[in-house]
C-alpha cells in the first residue's frame, strides 16, 4: 500500500531550513532560548491580557495550571525535542504532522499515522469479519483505529489525508517563518473551549489542549446560596457552607458541605413501621419504606383463605381460587366450584412444555411442577461437531478434542476442549520488546506491530523549572533544556564561599577550577585544580545525553582526596650514612639501602655490624636522646677479653660489654706427690701467692713417689721437686741366687752399691728381678735342678696321651653333620611333592567354582528375562482392557 499518495506538498512551498541547518549546533544557546521565549509570549499574549483584566486574585495560579501542558509542548518544539511515537524519529519543522485531538494531543508524522491507521483498521475489519456474522465490506466500513498513545478510537473516515495546522484551519502551514511556531498557522486558535461554555480559545494556533475559558461570568455555588463572578472555565465552585437543600423525604435538609451533584440519601434516624404495620424498627430516613419478614395472613374477602403474600401495603385483593377453575394440566374446566374445593385431575396426559423447550411432559395430569430434567433420548453433536451420540435431552455432549485453530494473534493455538469454532481472543501477554528498548508490550497477544510505548520521559534542568517531555526511547537523542536561571546548588568543596556562580544546568555541577591549596601533613600545599566533592545531580531526572568522548584527562577525579605530595626532597639511606642521600618525591616513603656496610657499634660494645646498610629503629631513652634498638645483627662470638687476674679459662658468656664475671671454675690440682687431687676455684687459686699455692697443694702425708733407683717410696713428707738422697734408701730388699734357692735380706742402698760394682745401673734392673742373682749358687741348688728336670720328663708322655683322644673326636662330628644334611635334602623333596599336589588341588577347586558361577548366572538371567516378558504382556492386556 502506498502511504504517500494522500499528501502532496504544494509546489510553491519551500523549506526555510535545510537538514544540515536543523541538525547542526551552530546556533548559540542564547538565540535558541530567545526564540522560544518570544514564541511563548506571542502565543499567550492575548490569553494573559484577558485573564489579568477580568479574573480574580487567584488568576495567576489557575493560569499556570491551565498553560502547563501547552508550555511543555512549546518547550519541546522550540528545543527540537518533539519526536514521533511510531518511528521514534525527530519531528522537523518542515515535516507534515498530525496531532491527536481526543486526550493526549501527541504529535506524529503524517505518513506514520496514515500507515498506522490503515494497518489498524484493516486488522480490526479482519477480526470483525472472522468473529461476527457480517460481510467483509460491512466490517471494513465499521472498522476503527486507535491513537498510538492514548488509544482513543477513531473511525476509518477520520484517517488524516492532509497536513493541517494545530487548530485545523490552514492546510499545509508554512515552516519558513522563525517567529511562528512550527506546524501552526500563527492565527488565533478559535476552537470551542471545553465544557461547551460557548466561548472560543483566544491563544494563537498551538499544540495540546486548549486552556480553560478565561472570561468572567456570574455564577452560583453548587448549593445556590452564594453568587459570585468567576472565570468561565472554573464557574463551578463550592461556598464551603452547609448545603441545606431539601432532601427527597421533603422533611429534612442536606447537612453536607456545599457539593456538586445530587445530595446523598437522608440519614436521619427515626422509628418507622413496615408496610403491613406489624413491626416497628429504628432506621434511616432513606430506608423508612421497608418490608418485614412475616407473611400477611389477613383473611381474604371469601372468608375462607388468608393472604399468602409477604409484607405489603393496601388491600390483599380477591381470593385467587374463586371463579372458573381447571385441572392441573388445564385441559378440563370446572365451573361453579367453591374456592375451598379441590379441582380433580382429568386423567389425560399432562403434555406441558418442559424446560428444554422441545419436549412435553409424558406423565398423566398431576399436581405440582413437571420434572425438571427432560430424559428423552435425542441424537446430539458436540460443540466442535466431531462426536455424535444419543444422550438424554437435558445432558450436554462434549468431546475431549483440543482445538488446534490459531487465535487472532496468529501465534498461539486455541487448545480449548470441544471448541465451537468461535475461539476467544488470546489471553497471553504479548511481552514483545517495544521500539523504545526499555519496556515490553503489556497488551494481550495480538497480530501486527505493537503499539508504541505510551510512557513519556521528562528531561529537566537541574532546578527542575525548565523541562519537557519526550517519548520513551528518544531521551538519549535530545539535549536538555537551556535554563537562564542561576544554579541554586551550593558547592561542597572548600571554595564554596569564593566560587563564581553559574547558570542552571543538566546533571551534576561543573567542577571547581580554583587551585586546591590544601596543606599536606609534610607542610607542602596541593597545587592541582580543586578536586573536592561535587553535588550529585537531581535524582528525579537521571537521563544522560550523549556526549563526545574527550581525550583530555583530568588531573584528579572530583570527590577524591588530594594525591600524594609530588615535591622533591633529599632523603638519607636507611642506615643514615653520610654522603648517601638521594633526591626523592616527598610522598614516596620507600626507603633505600646504599649497599655499604652498616658499621654501627653492636650492643656488645666490642664489635661492629657487618650487614649491608639496613634500617635502624629508634626508641626514646630515659635521657631524652634517641637510642638505637637491636636492629643490627646479634653478636654471637664468644667473649675474648683477658680476665683479671689472668686465668686459662675463657669467659662463659657471649660477647658482652663491661668486665667479665669472676671465674668460678673448679681447678683440679694434684699434690706434689700425686697421691691426692685438690679442687680450687680459679679466682681463689690465682689470687694466692706462689708460696701459698705450694702450701695449699701439699697433702701433708708421705711423699708416695717411687725412688728412681729402686722400687721403694720416698720416706719424706709431700714435697716439691725431686725426692732428696735417692741413693740412701734404708728399706730391706730380699736378695736371691740365680736359681732362687738361696735368699737374704740386704739394705736397699747396699743392693744398689752391689749392682754398681758389677757395672749395672740399678735403674735398668726390672722390679721383679731386683736383687736376683746377687748371691752365688751352692750344691743344694744343683740337686734341686735335677729333680725338676726329671719331673719334666715324666710329664711329657701324659700330655701326649691326653691329646690323642681329642684328635679322634673330630672325625665323628663331621660325619654326623654330613648325614644330617642328606636327611634334610630327602625331607625337602617330599615336601615339594606335597606342595605341588596342594597347588593342583586348589586350581581344580577354583576352576570348578568359576564354572558353577557362570552356569547359575546364565540360568538366572534367562529366568529374569522370562519374568520381564510376562510383566510386559500383563501391562499390555491392562491397557487394551482400559481402551
């Protein structure tokens, strides 16, 4: 369908601006604002003049309320924020438009609304032709279409076919005059004002609804007691006094405050009788006419029956049983029967029409109502026509088939059971993403395009006084309005008192451009631009317009603390060595090592630290000076100081300051003769003189040292150095001959003299032979030697006889050991045979067990398979029996 055939622009019309002029941002903010303000003043001039001259003191507030909607349209038009809800494109001043005249007064592109209206009307006609018993031509004539925003209904004949101004008087309004609002004729609107007051709009041709009538008329309040001059659009008012109108009861007056419409029911409480007069109750005046729950039971005119009606007023009427009477079925008439007589049954078939409307009662004439359910068997078809069956007349027939027809939406099937073909509208929610990309379609599932998003988004300046509405989804394509008022937000940085004021703006306030100058703890000042906190934007309007990305990087993010101090200072190394300072940033607290040796005196006071330059911790001492702690290496060397008095023992403590403690090591010193060992403390022994040391070491007893020339001990008291007079030993020594047969006792010094005479030194003589051989042998000595030799000869054969049996015993032991080994070998061969037989028997048992397990497992699987087949057959039989 060609949607451009209905609108042809006049040949003489030329657009005053090109597309590039409209899209460009060459116009300044002040010029745009001046044009918008002039348009508002020119449009509202006549209305404001008339309102100020003929309205009451509250005219200013009422005028602001009436013109707010038009002002919003004008702000959107002047700022270029007017957008079409259908295509979400910007409406240019030269674009043909159409505006809704029912509720929303939204502006659309003419081509967009024509396409929208045709598609909606065609879809509506197709639905009507499918669901209603009418022809397609009739459905097309009666088709309607809705406004995309307010959903107001329009007929097919109201589809716009030409481009008209807002008031509808001028076709193809000019767009080349910058002092006339786009899409308007520039003349007075002159449309009838709302509420059918008879007056016409005094504004210039404008978008949106016409304001209320500004003329002053003489009007009464709702209750009619006060008469005053009021604006025609607001002539209905309340005097805020009691209404005092006569109520429907014609007895009481209205007690409400002056109000519109009819007065409420009378609520005065009194005691009233019911219609029959038997019961009295306290009720509201509006409920005074009521009926009790008792029956009337008054005697009728016949004098035989009572009234069976409920509570009522007036006469009870004639007896209903008087006159001609009939049998229960009405076929036989009985004349002249008294009212107290019972009409007999006629005996014929009742033949009254039953509740079904098709069959009659087959019973004989009877009293009371006929049967409620018609049980005549008839052949019925279900709603969908898929099942036909004979059923009782009262029973409805329906099948279990689900309707597979597509509903009007074309997306979901009906799925009703036994549907008659008139499928209901789809009850699912459309839930498609709308073109605004922010919301989903809330309408029921439908065919064709979804309606535009009806939500309007407000874009405002920071103070909120200048704002306009744009369709949802187009807020990112529009710039915020320009407000010429000063910003009322107080800066949060430290320069609030000296900062320059700025104009009202969109979103957050611009950053402060004054230098920070905040003092660091080190004493320097921050030289960057102010980076204090910024006031947040107005939370009511959170839209953000598109902004060009800038490559410029700010010095510091607003709302953050000052960066570290960037000043350069000289810093010593961690060991505080002279000449090792470096230039560093003030905020850089990193400490460095100069790679030299530490060289600080260790706590021991004797050595120096050999570590590489390292940090030194300082602690305040009692004297007020900084004392270095034990951050250097720990001295693990032994104490190397010389003790006083001198001793050979080292100090047991590690390297330490000051003097070493006294040496209390126990020294073991033997006496001069070596018979006793004394234990002395080192400090005590070394403090003695040499004479005292000799006296202290003496044991006070005999010397106990052997003389050098003999085996006797020194007879002197324990003494120092060598024993005196070793050659004058007076001890007795036993002297023997060579065969040790003869012996005598000599004095030791004589024995030593005898050895010297023979040319031998007494020192070289062994101790066990000292004095042996000094006496000569005699005849007794020779006889004794012979006896000894004869005894030795007798002993030799006995020794040989004893040794021979020992050698004979070795042979049987070896033979027994060899026999024992052979017996062990014979036993091991038998054991090997027994072990082999055991292994063979175990293997046979294992093979037999495996064969048995395999056989019985296979047999069990066969039985399980047969059982499962039987179960499956039983299930199949049950299913067949069900169907």
